[in-house]
């Protein structure tokens, strides 16, 4: 009887150890403004270069900054697709809807002002905040800098959890697109 109980206990322990942690996947779904009902005839073109991520962000795991400079890569909380691809799509769709009369292109077009965005931080922090910072530049077709604007945002998370973090990061990106669109309109 003792052997049987020990065997059952051992099997129970092994079964508990073999349970794999659950992976969670997140996407940056946009609540971006819808295009106006009347489509304006495109008069301008904006060339969008791919969003450049710092090396620490170029991974599938969400990033969480602990105290000091220590980073935690949440191995069981991942982006549903590459972060740069999600940010590129959000930027293309967001600027297209915010800039009536403009065609926003990513296909290697060379005509029109060029927008580059580099992202240094796009992560959570131990004190319950979401961090976004980096720099965006608007250049002429010839490469002359029209605007060179650093951005830095901190958003207090309304709740605990990676879902709240992803929502705050997405809202911060939408705010950044509002700022960029306002500056692009000034150049036309």
C-alpha cells in the first residue's frame, strides 16, 4: 500500500512538473480615426521608411524594465507578430487616415518628404508606467532635414498586467501619430 501511495504521489509530482506555462500573445490593435466620408484627391505624397527598433526591442517578448537598468524579457508574454511590422502597419494606417489629401507609401517611393521613426524604448516599467521614446525625422526627397523631433512619453497604467501595458503603448503610439501628422501638414 505504501509503495502504491508513493508511486501515485510521484506520478502526481511528475504530472505537475510537466505542465507547460501558457503563452500569451498581444497585438497593437489601433483605435485610429476613421477616414472622412469624402475622400480627398491626393495632392501630396509621404514616403514612410520602416520603423527602426533598438536591439533590446527587436524580439518577440514584451520588455519590462526593473529597477535601475535591468530589463526583463517576458518569455510567456509575446507580440503576436514582430513589433516593427505592427508599428509599421499602425503608422501607415494611422497617418493615411490623419492626412487627407496625402498618399502615405512604404513601397520604396522616392517622391515626396520622407519620414523615419526610430524607437529606443517601448516597454513597461516597475513603477506601473509604460515608456515610449525615440526620435522621428521628416526629410526632403534630397535628404535635407525638415524636422528632427525626439519623443518621450510615460503613461500610468490603469491596471496591472501585460494587457494594460499593451493598451497604453498602443495609445501612446496613436498620440505620436497625431503629433507627426500635425507637423507633416505644416510642411505642405
